[in-house]
C-alpha cells in the first residue's frame, strides 16, 4: 500500500512538473514573440526608410515618404501585433479552417467555399484601380517583410495550430471586406425566420410580432430639407461564433460648425460588433510628406477604415437594407444537376474542391451555382429548410458575390477625399454591404451617402424566399447612385443615424421591410436638440449615455397589474422610481431585463413552438404591441395580460434568486452584465482560460446609446456580448484633438501589457488622442530598404 501511494505521489509530482514546464515554455515562447519596437530592420520593397513610433499605450505613428511606404509600415505593424487574427480571418474566409482545427472547421469551410469568397476576392483584383492595387501590394509587402524577418518566433498559437503562414496577397485584404459583409448583412436570416414562422402563425399574428414602424418613426433624412429626389439554421451555425450573431449596429452623428462651440463640425461614430480579444480595431496614424491619415485601422486592411486625413473625417453605420434574396430553384426531374427555368432546363455550374481536414481524411466538395447565385442549401444537412425538399434547392443572390467588387477602391478614395466631390466619387465605387457613410470637412461641409448595390425587385418585397422556376430575372436593376439616400449641409445643422430607418415612407425605392428599434436615434436626437451648440465633452458623454428609452416606454405597460405579495410590490416600486439608466451598480436594470426575458417567453414561446428560437433576442416592439394594442393575444393563451405580467415577474425574481425585498440591494446589473472578451484560442482553455480573457462589469443595454447587448443564452445570461468596440469623436477644428478608444488593447499577445490596457478606460468612457508622440517619449523602429545588389 505504501509503495502504491509512493508511486501515486511520484505520478502527481511528475504531472505537476510537466504542467509547470509546459506553462513555463509556453510563456517564454509568448514573451519571445512580443514585437520588436526599437532599432533598425532591413526589409525589401521600400522606396525610403519608414519610422514606426509607439507611445506608452501602444498607439502607432508611421512616418514615411509616401503613402505606399506608409501602407507597407502598417502591414508590418499589423503582422507584428495581430498576425494570428489576420491568419484566422484569411483561413475562415477562404474555407481553410479545417486544415488547422480539424472537423470542427468543416461546416464553416463548406459554407465559405460555397459562397466563394476567396475566389471572388481573387477576381476582384482585376477590377480595381491602379492606386488601390499599389497600396494593397505595398501593404502585403509589409506583412511579408515581417514574416521573413526571422528575428522572433511567430505567435505560439500558430505553432500549436500547425500554421505555416503563406505570403499575404492583395486579395486577402479584399477578403476582409467580404467577411465584414457576412456579419453586417442579415436579410437571408430574416427570410428564413419568416418562412419558418409562417408555418405556425397567421398573417395577423406575424404583424403583431413584427409590426411596422410608425410612419412618424425617425429616419435620418427627416432632418434634411431636401431639394433632390430622394438552415437553413445550419447555414448560420456553420460560421464561427463571432460571426454567427447578426448584430450589425452603430451610432454616428455630424454637427455643422454652427452647432459646435468651435465653429467647425464634429463627427462622432461608434461601430458595434461582437466583443472579443483582440478586437476588430487597431489605432494608427500614417504621416507622409503630402498627407496624414489617423484613426481605426483593421488588421488585414491598408489605410484607415474610420477616421480622418487631416482635412476631412468619416464614420460608418450599417443600413440594414435588404440586398439578399434566397431563390428556390426546382430541380429537373430527369437530371439532378439541372434546374427548371422559363426557357427550359439549365445546368448548374459545377466545381470540385478538396477540403483538407487536420487529423482526418480530405473531403471532396461538389459546389453548385445557379444563375442567381450559389446553392447554399447544399451546405445544410440534417435540417428542414422551408421550401426545400428533394425537388428544390435554395440559392443566394447577393451583390457582394459579384466578381466586379470595387469596394476597395472606395476605401482608398475615401482616405484621400478632402471635398464633397471627392467623397461622392469615392462612394460611387462602393458595392457592398450597403452602409451609411457620414462625412465632414474643414470647409464646414457635413453630409452622408448610403452607397452600395441595392436591388430593384418587381413583384416581391424580399422578406421571404421566392421560387425561381417561372422568373426570367429577380432584379430589374440596382437603385441608381444619384437616388440612393444622401444629404449635404441640412438646415438643422445635424445628421444622425443609429441604425434607424435611413429614409422615410415617402422614399421612392424599397430598401427593406424591417428596421431596428429607433430608441438610440431618439435618445441622440433628444440630447442634440437640448441646446443649440455642443462641446467636445458633451459629444463624449453622449456616446457613453446609458439611458434606455425602451425601458421607460415599456415599464408603465408592464406595471399594469395588481401584485399579490410584498416581494412583487417591492419590485414594482423599484421599477416605477427608476430613471431608465442601465447602470452596472443599480438593481433596477437587472430586474427589468430579467422580467422582459420571462415576459417574452410567456407571451410567445407556446405560440411559436417549435420556432421560438427565431424570436431570440430582445423584441420590445412585439411586447409593446401585445400589451398596448393586441390584448387578444393574451386571451388566445387562455389567460389575461395582467396574469401573464404577474406570473412572468414572479418567474424573473425566481430566476435572479430574489426571495425577499432586502435581496434587491445585493443584485445589480453589473453582477450579470459583464463583458468577457476571450482570446480565440487561449480563452477556451479549461481553468486557464480566464487568464487570457478580459472580464468587466459594464453599463448599457441593447437599446442604449452606449450599446451593451445582453446575451439571452442560459449559460451566459445577460453577458455583455456586443457593443462599441471603437468610439471616436472627430474634431474638424483640429483633427489632432480628436478622441479615440477601443475596447481591448493594441496587441493580440495576452502576455503584453497592451493586450487589455484600454479595457477599463473604454468601460469608463475615457479616450485617447492619436497624435504623433515626441521622439524622446516613444519607442522607434526604423524599417530601411535592403541595399540593391
């Protein structure tokens, strides 16, 4: 027995030693892979030396002779700090994820190969302007210069995944735009949801759940005095988690000089995406002899996505327009590789691709493409797709899948735009996904355009899949550029969009059938209207505003019942005195959010079964409609709305484990509403994962300007999963005085102090400025051209 115990002790000690050794070696590797930020490095492909300056926060300034060398320097820095992020984006987009993670990546790869993002990005290069091609190539040369430097190891996670990165190509940067497009375009999901719900709901019930916006609901063009005309569940589940959730959202507003205390415009923007570490954005500044660019860059992309060029500034929000259609094609009964059209049978375009799978056998894919788009139903297996059976397949029509995608030209032109005519010319090259792009310049001009290819449909509204058998075409054309929503210098001196409807009911074209709730836009509009002029501090405070107009609108309706115990009465008193601010240290936001969750379930789960998951998320418009206008809905559940309110509040309190009135003080929104930004690999490690994650209690909700979307998943209830990964206030009087903040840090290496150094300042509404540091206060890395032989 003693011998056995001794051997067990030896085994435990040996395992512990092995664990310590592995952890130590891993930490040493990660430390060794931290970027070199000082000294001289000879690289190929530069025309002149490039200096890369980093301040104590990791903010980067690149000083170069010309913009091509500046893009080269940016590529080098991105590779230094975010190489794994770039490589995973490329692999996901090209359908090469299973090569490194095995079977877990097959579903994603199958979808991406079917959509053909990689092939389309390669083809798009042939349609781009020479200026764009030169910058894309210079950026790729900078990335590849880092890959070839050999002075420090590549990130540990790449070694663990067995990744030997191939040279970066210009088309890989184009691919980034495709990947953003699939996150920001969600109509195909809505079409599938509608088709499934049609099987269990009447048309009247559908209108209750998804009521139209009131005709007086704010639109961006409302403030303009215009003179011009204006798997398929498995398809979604196939995507990596950070792309699955369609939560495209953002805030942007512009004020003219007459509305600011500087006499020059302000432009504020905070795009909302899923929160993760490292984040989407990387702050950088590029200075050349002729121009200065500064703002939010994206690893994988040259130049600035959101920011300024010293003379003009720009910001972006998602339009939520309908640019996607699912087309149901009827197969030829005698030839499954063909489908029926008004002109007879037509063969699918077919291609074979081999999908390598790590630790498994290669998979041979047969990809079919119809006249309107790829057969996306081939991706889905083992699930019911509305309208799809043995005789029918679903294809996806989407302008982003066109070979002639010149959106990269639009970004390059935007970076160099210094006048409204330059800005307008840049917008003409934009293909998709359709976005609202706001503009301001030092001459005092403010305005926006909503560029992109938006289909014009004949006899359907795009809200559900349509049959293609009898259709010669599905789209007659795209909305002409001049007729896309746009405005310049409105009399009100302000323009804003918070994903609310961009154009009102009188707009001459159909942009879509569903729009996000207008609460954020209403709050921004109310605050901007409170005074005639605004200062910089007020703009920052508004970006961080956490008051929920949605909660204030719903609470009176939800409190309309008689409580039958002291606990419920205490909850009602708490909510009736609440000002609607979603503060992390307050109890009322938590009680309200839990009650809204249980109320939605009580109202809709039985009626929508088995498709209640289609209503996942927060749907205050449907709750409001039932409680205010459609009480028959409650009666159809063989009860009353008052009873449902009482029962759902009791369920919410039980969910929060509130048993007595004194418990409310101990339960705050921040106990549950925490952002957990995980590293994509290390954050998933058992036990150690939390060491590589950023976890903070945060303010906000899904409908506050300071967006803090709470999760509805039971295993992460109310976790803050989506919000403003970037905030910026651009000051046209002196653009070096502009404010910036990202949610994590500049580095992708968890051992770097720059991995999470911005997290708490971001949470607390603080900002930094993106001006060049003094040389004696910065680390300087000089890239010098290799001597020619």
